[in-house]
């Protein structure tokens, strides 16, 4: 602990550089969950996969851990080009002491702004710009992250709900058909869910549902 304090109190350039790296690492780690959830495609993916499970009516199958894990890996796969740009333009020059911390922040925010602005509705962005009484930005670089991030988040949530609605339709049709058949047969006491669940799972397997859902998510970005 004393060595750690001495490292921050030292005025040596090497120690100062190491201190900056440690501070940057601690900051990124503390903000990593928020960055991952609100500044990447994670929100859309995890909501859509949750909709799939709800539409199937399989309760906790697949488990939450599987859905979150798959969402994380899909997020890293989709965001790989963006993360690579951040590493090449911001992190590597910063660690090589070629740019300052402020320059690294500006360079790292540009790829994220490019990604988020491409999936943010103008209506959502205008909402936060009007609330802050900010001028209309001339370029993506002029949009502050404090405005772009919430606009991107609500745009992603709306898109995810639109995809989820489309996923619900075929399963809803199956539930309605099964319920109608049971009522016509006079089997009022038999829960329709018990009969429709195997048919929904069978349909989902026959059309290779997980492949189609993941393919649609990848194409949406």
C-alpha cells in the first residue's frame, strides 16, 4: 500500500505515466458496466433474446446466465471494429506517451459516437438537445456524449421492442389456435399453455429459430 501511495506522490515522468495508466484502468473498470450496457449493442441483443424466451413460454430456459453470456459475446463480436479503432487511435498512443489523456478521451469517443449516431433516431436526439437548449450540432463530433448516450439508449430499446413484437406474432397465433381447439372440444379445464408449448418449441426448432434471431440481430447493425 505504501508503495502504491509513493507511486502517485512521485514526480518522476515514468511514475507519473504509470499513475495515469492505473487511474485510467480503474476509471474504465468502474464505468465498464455502464459503457457496455448503454454505449454498445448489448441492450438491443439482451432484450430481444429475453423476448424470445418469453414468447416461447419456457420460463427460465435458457437461463439468464446463458442469455447474458450470449449477449456479451455477440456484443464483443459486433463492436470489435469499434474497439479496435479505440485501441489503435487512443489507447496505444496514450500508453506510448505520444498523446495526452484528454486527447485519448477525444479520440476514443469518436468511434463510439460514430456507432451510436448511426443507430440513434433523430427524434430521440432532438429531445435531449432541446431539453439542454443546445444548438444543432454541425457534425457528429459536436454531439456531447451526455446527450448522445441517453438518446441512443432509448432508440435501442424501441428497436428491440419492435423486433420482439415481430417475434411474438407466430407464437401468439399458435396459442390462439390451441385455445380455440380446446374450447371447441369442451376441454375448458386444460391450460392451453401446456398443449401449445411443445408446438411452439417444435416450430422454433424446425425453422432454426436461434440462427434466424441471431442473424437478424447481426444484420440490424
